[in-house]
């Protein structure tokens, strides 16, 4: 009983510290974002959070626990569903409560969603329909090609976002007029450098704490008799906390463009950076890796992409669209528990 109580207090303390580290990471990322401007600021946070996810997935794969071959699949799929439905839905809903209708550049968001749809299909659907291996697996050559293709497509998107069509990811002129951060003085080089160092420290803290909590999450899932896919969802929720918090805060401040840049950027980085790294580790260490999702999850994913395309089509959002995405997200969570 004493041991259980001490474990509970330890988990509670680690959880509170984790939340503090997440909030610190968001603050310092926003300082850097204000210095560098869009879309570079949101890109920094997206890539930073993806590094956390990669570290967690690889550490769990290398332990070789039962079901470790599915961790990458579950975490990446959960990231896509959380971002498309949970984060974007909550941003639109919370922003809609205050501002009723918000605007954004649909040229950039539609491009990002198109790339995300292709990446998710390459990695999560193709293993199901290929015939070289049975079940939801790639051959080593297929896995290598999928990893290279994903990375190449993500790099192409980054060039589009930051060089050739950067203006597609900048707020509209009317939104800039009401954006306090847009008109505020940019932080000094010294403050930016300090925030950069503290951002790295915060993210390292998040990685360490999340790794400490992951065994407790696995034990809790096993004790509850829940499906092992819940572990992947828990990892995705942990690593997306900084971006989710920052995205919702931006939406409440009527900066939906920044919210969408963060949300879609994190989902793209999750596949475009995580999968190539995980694939390389799996091939090098000869580790099992299963990426194909079930028919149920495939249906939910393409429903999310379809509704997402409708939401992002016209460059304006209302409260109703947020409600639709949130309900789909709750459906995903419920069916993950009761498949």
C-alpha cells in the first residue's frame, strides 16, 4: 500500500513538472516565433515536438516489449487524428466562441492537407494493400522507399512553405491589423538566444519526463484491460501538448492562421520526420515494424481528411465546423477503447 502511494505521488509530481515544462516550451517557442516571424516560428515548435516523439518511439522500440512493433504506427496515426480533429476542432471552437467567424489563407492550408493525405496513405494504408508480405507490414525495401519518399515530400513542403510560397502561410492583411503580436516590438537577439537555449532545455525535460511516465502509462493501460493502441494515443497526447496549447491560445487571440500552421505542421513533421528515422532504426537493428492500420481506423482517417478539406476550403471557419471535428475526435477515442 505504501509502495503504491509513493508511486502515485511520483507520477503526480512528474505530471505536474511535465505540464510546467510544456508551458515553458510554448512560451520560449513563441518568443522565437515572434523574432523570426511566420511561418518559421511555428515550424521551429513543430520540428522540436517531433524530436520528442521520435525519441519516445525509438526508446520504446529498442526495449523490445510486446507490441513495440506497433508503437510507431499507433503514435503517428494518433497524431494525425488528434491534430486534424482534436487540435483544429478545439481551435475553431474556442476561437468561434469569441470571434464568431475567423479567416485564414486557404491556399497554404489546402496544400498542407494534400501533402498530409499523401503521406498518411504512403505510410499507414499502403502496407495493407501491398502483396509482398502478409498483414500490415512492408518489406525492407518497401519500408526504405516509403521512408525516403516521406522525407522527400516533407522537404518539398518545407521549401514551398518557407521559400517559394511563404506568403500562403502568413495572416491576411485584416488579421494583421488586430494582431497585437504583429505590431509589438520584436525581442532582442539576446532574449531570443536565451529563449532558444531554454526551449531546448524545456524539450529535453519533456522527453525525460515522458520517458519516465511511459512505463506507468503501459501498466495503467494493461491494468485497465484497454487495447494497446491507447499507449500510442497517450504518447501522441503528451508530445502534442506544447503545440496544442499554443495553437488554442493563438486561435483565442484571433490568429487562426498560426493555429493551422502549428497543427498541420506538426502532423506533417510527425510522418515526414518520424517515419524515416524509425524506418532507418528498424532496418539497421533488424527490428519488427508494422505500420498498416485497421479498416476501422482507415475509415476514420479518410472521414477526417474529407471533413478537413471541407473545413479548409473557403478560408473561413465558424463554431459549427469546430463542433464537427471535436465529435469526430470523440468518436475516434471511443472506438479506440471499444473497437
